């Protein structure tokens, strides 16, 4: 009776160690990389604070976005996402697709281009 309890306890311990360590490894692998961008914002900044932090004007950022994705801008804003200050533009391209272009508010570099949705 004692040996079966001991065997059960050992088997349970092995299972816990194996699955516990694998879930810890999985969690550490899923850690998101730091967001790219030259201006980092802590907490939530209002529109005036974001505008004061930006080193690139709206027009300069729009020019960079249109150079990367030629088309017609349908919306654009300055926002802090994932702690990074960036301009985001929705641009309609010739194929009638909407492309979302993110531009760094510090140096006007393209951070991301992805296909968006027409709202």
C-alpha cells in the first residue's frame, strides 16, 4: 500500500515538473519583442502631449507613407501604440485595397505596412 502511494506521488511529481517547466519555457518564448520606434511613451498620452513629442510633422509622415505605398490617404492619426509614438495612415491603392502604413514619429521611417479593411 505504501509503495503504491509512493509510486503515485513520484509519478505526479514527474508530471508536474515536466509540464510545469514546458509551460514556463513556452511562456518565455511567447514574450513579445520590444516595439520598434524612436519615441517611446510611457502610460497614456493625450493628443497634445503626443503632438509635442513628435519630431516629424503630419505632412512629413504622410509623404513618407505615400512614398512607401502610393495611393490616396483616407485617414491618418498620431497615436501611441505598444509604447511607441507613430503616425498611422490608411491608404487606398489602385487595386482598391486599403493599406495601413505606420510611420515613426521621430524619424519618418516606415515601421509597418499591412493590408487593412475599408470601414
